[in-house]
C-alpha cells in the first residue's frame, strides 16, 4: 500500500530521488520522533494560539510588531486566498519573492498550512535565475513584493509555465493585501504527512548551477529539536535578529523556525548590512543574532560601547569562521561566536557546539541527533587526526529534485557535504576547505581558507579570498585576492608585507605567491564567497594589480 500523502498534486513526491539513493535517516532521540500526519505550522504557530499565548510577540521589524494571534490571522487569510482565488491544492509549488519582513513570514506559513510547497527566492535574483527555478520546480503561482515584480514579470514572459503572479503591496485590486480583506481569518491546516514535501530550497550557487533540495514537514521541526533545542537552547523571551534572507535556509531556521518553536519572537530587516544590524541592536535590543563571519568582522568597526549589551547568543554560519574573527569579536564584545556548519541539503546546522563546549577555531561537535565522520575518497573511515571528506547523517538529509548529482552527494547512506575536515581525538571537527578549494602546489596540499585565515590577522586586510592559479612549474600556485582597509596602499610593499605575515603565521610554503588587490570579492546574496568565480578569474588571467614573489 502506498504511503499516505495529502498531496493532490504529486509532482514533488514523484520527483524525489529513488529510495536507494536517499541517505540514512536517524530518529534516535525521542524529541525527533514525529506522528505520521503532521503540518509543521500547527506546531510552530497554531499551538501557541490554542495554549492561550496569542498575545505574545511573534514577528516584527524595526517599525512594527505582530503577536502570534495577529500572525495567525494573516496566515489564515492568505491560505484562504490561495485556495479560494487561485485554486491551490496540496502539493502545488508557490514561488515567494520578497525581502525579509513579517508579511513574507505570513506568506511562507500560509503556503505550508494549505499543504503547498514553498520555493522562496533571493530578492536580487534575475529573470534567468528565476526562470531556472520555475522550470525545475514547475511553478505556476507566485506571490511577489511589488518592488520586485520586474524580473519575475520577465520570467513569466519568457516561460509559459508561470501562470499567475500575485503582487503584494501594490495597491491594486488584485493585490494580495486587498484579497486578504475579504478572506476568512479561519483556516484548518491541511492534514499533510510528516514526509510530505513542504519546501524546495535552491542552493546558493557557490559551486555553479543551483540544486533544488526537498524537505519535509518533519524536517522543519527536526532542525529546531536538534540544533535549536540542544545547541542554541533559546527561551520564550528571546528576540532573534540577523541578516540571512529567509530564502536561505540558514535564515529560515534562525529567524523564523527556531524562535517560533519555543514561542519567542524575531525582528526582520529588509536591508541587513552592518549599519542596519548595529541600528537594530540599539533600537530593538535583540538577544540572539544570526549572520555570517564577514558581517561580524564588518560590525567590529561600527560598534559603540553598549551596542551588544542585550545579546547573549551570536551564531556564525554560511561560510568558515576564521579564528581571528572569533577572537576579535570576543575581545570587542565579550561574547563567543557559535560557529556551525550546515548545508541547504541538510536544511540547517549539523556540527556546532554550545557555548560551554566551544573551542576557538573548531567548528564543533555533531549536533545531538546527527553523526559525523571523516572518510577517504573511497568512503572508508579515517582515524582521528586525518584530513578527509566530511560525511554526516541524522534526521535531515539530501533529496535533490530530479538531479543526477544525488548519487554524488549521498554515498553509502551518508551525506558527503563537499567539505574537507579533520576530526581530533576529542571528537571536535576542524574545517580545512571545501573539497574543491584544496590547492595542490608542487605536490603540497594547501587549504585556501587556512591562508585566508592567516591573511585576516594582518591589520590591513578587510577581507580576502584565496584560490589556486595555474602555474607551469608547480601545477598551481596560491593566489590571494585582497580587499584592504581604508588608508592602506595597494603596492608592492604591501604585497611583501602580506606574504611575510603569512609565512610567519603558517607553514611558509603556503604563502600566496601572487596577491591581487581588489575593491570587492564575488559573493552570493547570502554572503558566501564564490571561490569558483575567483578560480575562473585566476585561470583566465584577471589583469588586477599583482605581484609575483621570487
């Protein structure tokens, strides 16, 4: 007998990978065992209303606050609009396009409550990138902030699949806000299966063409009950804030799911650069912050005494956290950064450490509920102290949307994340590089992030990216792209100073033989460094100011 599903539109279930290509899923802890039928919105939102907690703050911005009851009212109205006006049936995919704000959260939860499948998109994506997602996920309905309509309209004009774009905030009669006014504030959650797909999260493209990662209703709770409960340990009085877009699963968990799971609140920012983050620290007094290492480093130059007085947890993920950044933040604020590694394929963080177990420079320990190990190229376990590929499994895992890369990511039941790590004798995991970021120069294996970490300890360096550049004699040489802090000259003397500094920090053979000074580094919208772009530039010869060491 086929497994129960509430999906009438079975596209998502039909396009899951074959079962023998799935990773092993672990539900070894009691908090990770869920009923067969589960709609995650019932657990994240409706239960607080039923418990008489509707007046508690749920989500807001620097200028507005919604209680759980107010959020539920909007979620139910939007769900009714989707079904009544646009014929949504369980399993339909709905594209969401908006900056981080409370209404985006309401739209997100409404789609899930109605049994739909969310495909959230980064605000800066263009028609070509949106078109890829629309085709891949066969999306026919979109809810789009009126300020971001242009590129999505182009997508619709170019692709016949996308049938309806519902504007949000335009003032038009067909606008979502107008339709909500005549919709009922009551909606019964669709009785979805715990393993019905509710989210297709597209990867950020740091390694090329994005992949659609498929996640279930139970997965949305599992990351809260694994990382959120056992590492983050938030309480109902916490106020979350941060920079990652909600289309990035790091942001979805950190700014929506984790707070709502415990009845806490969040402050969302449509613009979340360093200046905006400092402002929200001062005005809204948050207790938990989620952002990337680059942002923490940029914040240091803007903080005034007392700005971080209410913060008690600062989470860093999205890219490797250099030890120099950890130490600088701790010195400036007294707060340790909670490092962590996650993946869109895994939905959120699976290796980290609670505050009392942090070891600066280490990513941490497997999140309770997950297992991790180091394997060689053939998948064989390696002993402590060995450098190899990171393999992980737990209550979440990779299920790509109709993608042959599934067989590369999942091997022998383990998720092979594409990261090179070392596990020490105490079980801590130490990041070395993305597996494709290892530079092989004259027979030496050199991890680009290690060189970056050394460069970042120089007082003149604002940020940097290190890749391998082709070299006839050595195969590859280490090339560093460096953004200097204001007031420092990009000249030959600086090149030598940086090279000498790296030689003094780490093994001398790892120093950058070429240094290119640039105004900015290529990054995804989520802030991740696009090293594959730097590798391409290095391979093509970029014409940037460079100096070659003897």
